[in-house]
């Protein structure tokens, strides 16, 4: 049996890499001497030591040794005893194994930071270089502090703007030279003039075939489409044959100046071919829920999920209830819920509070458990009384009108300024800001029609007069087709994470000490309306609260009401001062 071995750096230590074509007999031998398989190097390996090398020579007659310079040495001697033990040929040169005084093996080998991080440069996408590395907290923090460097959670990689300054800063952090090339940001000249062809899919008319040119940027755009999948046999993407899908492709390619040629016959595109967003989100959520539990507990979770879906609960409720119920089952080691005693459940809730969890977490747990027993198991007559954890009454952070004005003044980007102003001026949630469409803005009526907001409720809110002109100018400049605040890709909404980042930067730039978020602008909106004498019932409607009790928290925050109340100490001192003057 013959093998090829070389010296490799793996997980902060040197190893002996063992390379050979797939052979069950060789694999059995390598496993017997303590070998493991490395997906990184795509080979088997053992410890880098004389003893490991001796085992290889004992079990393999022909060994080809690859030297660091690329040359090879063939060993044909099979060792059967310890007399022939020698140093590893792959350790020749700068690093030797042995115990002789002064041997270079006793000094630590120089390993570059790039080797430790396993730096890998991928194909560039658009205006970014793409690279991957092993996670390192300090290095990652330095990279993300560089303007133009981002972490892409979807693809688990770093994105660096193709600019000389960014290149220099990143390469200094990574302690490497010439890691990136010199293909700096251009106007995507290679994309202009490209063409996408859309044809029918004879096997199933619910799909259309999208033929894309060999350009990474264009491929990445098409990959992001819901339900899009690649057909190897046809060498094209299959996308649902729906009018919205075609429109989305045209929007995405318009920004790149890519020509879209449509060969579809009339009436081929049908709206019913495109699964709605709710269906896709619920299917993805359901799959992720089932992945969290072992097979023996799936029957309980499946009943829970099906009942929640039958009640038409929202995706957020589905996640929260099932997450809490999985925690409940895990605590009782996935025991059948019908066999769990009431006292044990109460004890479990008490343990949650001892861990320092919030009352809202306890309430969610109580709601999910009661939902399962009452609605899934139909045990309405079952004596099941759970204590409700006392909820903490925390006052939200509220900015004054002066602080809000300062916040808007320090933001230079028109888009960022406008989204913060509309969030405050209409009292919107961050999810409502990013999902706002131009069709929802009723300019003539000075209103905003919020559709399918929290609790699956529509509501009308005010469109502030002061931003109408700015909003119209912004629409002309940015040429938005659907969403008011579009994200990085055309036709897609701005992310909530980006909005929160805009708010954090504004707070930092303004020098305010308050820990305010985008939701703090909504709190400020309600508080300022109340201070100006607006009836609380109207504020309830503007905010979309189901209960007036939720809105009443702002009565504790109004500055005008508090200012009218005098402390007894102040009254006493004022009266004493008056007597002295008399």
C-alpha cells in the first residue's frame, strides 16, 4: 500500500497529512493508528511526532514524502521494530524533531496571522471583496470598525469595499500584504450590456426559466429571489411564473443596466404561481421549530404548531409559544405532558424566576402551557391554575422635543433623516417604517395607511405637513418603485437592523446621554401629544393599541402634568420665606 504524506498546520498545531485515493483498507489502517479526517485539508491526518511517523512506516510499505519546497522523497522500507526509528523526513530543514540541545524544534515555529485565521479570498460581488476567516473576537471587532467592511450573516463572510483605503486598513489588521487584488470599485462596466433571457418551462408552467450570463453579481441577485432554484440540467434558474416575480427581476436588473428579454407568451404569468410571503415565512419557521426538538418530542410540538396555525396566530406568536413550550418539555426531559403534575409545573416556573428571567418570559411560558392543555389537549375541565409572575413596571425612555430636533439636525443623509422624522412624526414602529410603501402614503389626505401592522391590524396615522415636500423630493431623487425606504437591493425594503444603526449613530453624534432606540421616538410622539392636550383615546388609535391601559403609561411621563405638582418641601420653604419677608 502506498500513500503520500506532508506536513500541515491544523488547529494551531502541526500534523502529518495522509493522502490517498479512496481505499477502504487504507482507511481502516489509518483509523487503527489513531488517524482522523480533516474536511479543511480533505485528507486523513495523525499527530506530528516520531511515534506517529513510526506507525506509518510500520503499516505502509511505500510512502511518498512531500517536502516543503514541493519535491518528493520515496520511502520503501517497512519498519518492524524500533531499531530503524528515525526523524521524520518531512521535518527536514528549519524544523527538526528530536531532543538534541539547540535543536530548532525547541523554538516555536513562526505562523502568520493569516494562517491562524485561515484567510480565504472569494470571488468579488459587485463593489465588495468577499473573504472568510476563522472567528477571532478582537480581529473581528477591528475589521467591523473599518468604514466599508461588513459582516454578511446570510453567507457567513466579510464584505470589504473595493477601495484602496479599505484595502490598506484591512490588510494592516490581518497583517498580510497583497491579500486583495487591485480590482478597485468601478461602475460595473462588465455588467452593462449583459442580457437575461426568460423562457417557458415546458415541464411545469408554474415556473419560468431564467438564463443568466456568467457574472457573479447577476447570479447573486437572482439567487435572492424567493423559491428560486438552479437547474443543472437546463443551466438556468427556475423562478415562479408570476407577474410580481418578473417585475422584481426587471427592478433588480434595471439598477445594473442589464437587459431583460422576455420570451414568455401572453397569459403565461399567473399570480397564483407565487406563494405569498406569509406562507414562506411560516414554512421556514415551522421547519426551524421541528429542528430544535428530538424525534421523541416531535409529536407534542407538531400538535402545538398545527393548532396555532389553525387559530391563524402570527409568525411571532408561533415562535414565542413554541420556543417556550420546547423549554417546558426540555425541563421535564420531554415527558408526556399529560403525566406532568401541576405542582411540578409551578416549581418549574419558580425556577425560571430564580434564574433572573423577566416577568414577560414567565407570562409567555404560562400562556404557551395553558394553550397546549386547553386548546391542544382539550382539557378545559382540567384543574390547571398557574401563578402569573408580577410584571415589572418600567417607564420607557422618552426624548424631549429639543432632543428630537437635535437628533434630526445631526443626521446629514437625507434618507436617514427622513426615516427618523417619519418614525417620530407618525409614531411608527421600526417594522412599520421599513415596510412602508409609496402606495401607503396618501399625500392628498395627509395620512399614512398602515397595512397588516402588529396584531394583523390596519390603521390610519397622520402624515406630518412638515415632511410632505421633503418626501416628494426624496421620491424624485431616489426614484423608488415600491418601498419608501429601499435596501441595498432594488425592490427590497430597508432592514430594521440598518434603521437601528442609523439611530445609534445619531444618538452618538448628538452627544445625548439617554439610551434611546427607534422605538423611543414612538414613545416621545405619544408623550408630546399628551402634553399638548390630545385626548388619550386618539393617541391609542394612532399607536394601534388594543387596550387603553397600554396607552395610559404615557400619563406617567407627561412633563406638563408633573411640573404642576409641587413637593411639600417646596411649599413649606416658600411659605417660610413669605413670613420672613412680611
